[in-house]
C-alpha cells in the first residue's frame, strides 16, 4: 500500500512509475487523451485520485491506437474503392453471379493488411478486468458495454454488418452479403435522401418485386372502382344520370378511390393545359374500366348517344363499339327510348306545372 502513495501508478496498467517513464495525461504533448478516455470509459480529472500519469508502454499503445484510427479514416475510402472495383472486375469475369460464400475470404485478406482489429481487441477486452477494483456490478455492466463496443470496432473495413435487438432484447448481428443489399444499407447509413435511397433500391435486384407491388396497388385501385359495394359513377347508367353526365364528378371519384391510377394517368398527360387534361385522364380511365367490367359504361353510353344524335349509322357505332369507345348500336337504341320517355315525362311535368300556375 505504501508504494502507490509515493510512486504514482500508471492510470492504465496500474504499474508504479519511476519519474522517467511518466507521461502526464493533462500535458499538451500527451496527444492521446481521446484514446485514453475511450479505454477507461471516463474523462480523467486532475484530482480524482487515480493519478495523472500513464507509463511509457501504455502511452505507446495509445499512440498506436490513435495511428490506427487515423489510418482507418484515411485508408477506408481507398480500400472501399479498391474493393468495389475488384468486386466489379471479378463479377464481370464470373458473369454477374453473386458470390456470397466467397466474401469472407476476400475480407480476411484485407484484415491482414491492417493489424487494427487484433490490437483493439486486446486493449479493450482487458480493460474491464482492471475495473474490478471499483465495484462488481458496475464492472459487469461496463463489460457488457465494452463487449458490444468491441464487436463494432473489430469490424473490418468494407464489410456491412447490422447489429439489432432480437428476441428478449438480445444483441444480434448479421453480415449483409456484398452486392445490392449492401449498397442499400450503405445508402441508408450515409443518410442519403429518400429519393436517392429509393433509386438505389429500385436499381437493385428488388426492381421487379417493386414493380409488382406497384402493379398490385394499381389493380387494387381498379378493383375498388369496379366494386359494387360503393357503385362507381360509371355504373350509374339510368337515363337521369346519362342526361346529366359530367367529368368533374368522375374525376373526383378517381382521385379519391384510385389515387395511384390517377397519378399514373396524370403523369402521361401533364403536358396539356390543366383544364383539358383532366378530361383526358377521366376518358382514359373510363375506357380502361369499361374493358375490365362491362357495367362501367356510363361514359360509353353518352358517347353512343352523341354519335346517334349526330347522325352516325349503326355500322359506324358498332365499329367504334368494337374499338372500345362506345356501346353497341342496339344498346344505344334501348337507352335512347329511355331518354326519350324521361324527356316526355319531364316536359309533361313542366306543362302541368305551367297549367297550375296559370
Ligand atoms: Zn501503463
């Protein structure tokens, strides 16, 4: 007990220090305070009773740690680039096949170039044992934290590993195989914009799956419009509705019940003036929907009536019907008689009302 009182111990290894071997922690020339803080997991204070020195050996090791950290920062990008270009060359040779099982070997090769992981592991895993002198529970906690830290720091450059909380909050880790998925994780980690991340994901092997998702949503949009639960405006083919058909109502229905379909169609026609392109979207949708379900025919009925009134022949109407642009001549004729009788009763009511008032 007498020795530490007279000869201050090294803050790291607790060895007694002759004057020559002392390195003062708080001096300007010490230069590795950050590394020391990381190892002892606290910021040293002048009068905290743990001494103000480290020994020459520990100081050298801290300097080595600092050098490795510097190298990691500066060489990582170069190594990443070299790795990617190597990967690219090798893949091209292999014919664009992913080679997950080969990845670890190429990684180990890089570790040989840099002694970082082993050094870091030694100094960090040893530290908690020294801490035992303080309090048992606190050290166990510290050990846990240290171990998690170690597994992150051991990480070789160029590798993508995800740490996450699994069942019972257990820390789990998973190496992402090189290739598309690594690029996606990198893109997210780098904090790139959603647009950029989306592009990276879309350009990956997920492209077809994403396209299928969009198509599925579009199908759901169309099913929603066709559904009889909430009948579409296009299903309302009674003479009253046909006589008062307007595109605004159907356009609104599209925007509410089939937003993706509406957005897609809009992207085709955005060049036109807003006023007319709204009609064009509604017409395109009406033609698509009638193809999916023959009862979605209000727009087609209206077109046939216009053709008939304009003097188009049955042959002409039937031809346009085949092209999917209107209903058949016979269907139009049937609807025409409905419309006439509606008009008749409408006029009779008007006359009756006139008689009453006079
Ligand atoms: Zn020491």
